[in-house]
C-alpha cells in the first residue's frame, strides 16, 4: 500500500477534513503510543498503519 492509498482510505472512512486532524491528534494503541502521522513519519509501512487504524476504528474486514 502506498501513502496515497492510505490517505484515500482514511478520507473515505472519516472524511477528508477530519481524517487529517484525527491522524495528527489521536493516539492509536497498536502504534506504540503514536499517532497515525507520527507512525508514518517514523517510516512505518502504510499497510501496517492502516491495519492498526482499522482495528482502532473497529472497521469491518471489508476495509482491509
């Protein structure tokens, strides 16, 4: 998964304006106490970050 696909998926789930805010402010438990933005900036693969976000938001398996 590329970063662009990650952001497109997050935009689809949360809306474009809110997804950016959420990514910068919400600590995701499966990202070792980091926000989504911090995890991506630290070099974590977008696919792994998306999996953590999906679990955090309790999205259905269809959002894999």
